């Protein structure tokens, strides 16, 4: 992995333990912004990628591995993409319903209503500002991960607007 200055880093990569539990403080605490993409941040991201692949997940947020930092990874276009300091700057009025699971809440599935499309701004691993418009599953996974960075879990959506007929869709392991 290279940083914005073109420095090449190689890390000892580890699968990290995934923190679970709807009441676990690190999962409920809004994360701190990353001031700079340091070697430590890149190492964390590399380990999160390994952990996500190992868990067969669609994404993973830093609090899920015990780090209260505004960093997550999300499968976008089938590719795990690191998002540093992500911020959703636009949400479509059109909504979608789907059932979601969470690596931090094993066995729990919740119907979650979310905007169908979003625009997300973030910093990439080279420290460059990025902006992407996402739809459908890509948008859902990123919203799920950004929720984690704000201390929000899928169980918080239980009982919220169940009036709409839900699709038979399921998003597991994020
Ligand atoms: Zn999750």
C-alpha cells in the first residue's frame, strides 16, 4: 500500500476480533475524525480489509474492531473500498427497504428503510478527496457503515416505519 507521498508500506496483516453487542460502548460512541492518513491508519485499514474478507462481509467500520475512528471499508462495485472521514452529502427522496445483518450483531436481521441513492464524500488512502454517487446495494452498505461511525446500529431501526411493504432482499455481514 502506498500513501499520498508515494511511500510504500508493507504491514504484518492480521484478522482482528470483531466487537459484538448492541450495548457495547465502542459501538455506540460517535467516532473521531482522522486528522491525517498516517501509516497507523493505513495499517488499520489493511487489517480491516483482511478481517472483512475473513468474515465474508460487505463492509466493516473501525469501531467494530475497537477503534473509535471515522474509517470504514465498504464493498462498492464488488470491490472493498476504504473510506476515511466519510460524509453523506445528499440522499435521494426515493427510499428502499431491505433486510440487513451486521457482523457485530450475529443472528440479528432488521428491515431497514434507507434512501435508494446517496452522494458520499471521503478521503482515500492516498489522502485525496473523493466524491461518489452510489445506488442500491452500494448505497445501502455505505449508509450502514457510516451509521456505525455515528454509533448507530440496525437495531435502532426496529419499529421505524414498518408500514411499507418490504422487498425480499437481504444484506448480510456488514
Ligand atoms: Zn454492521
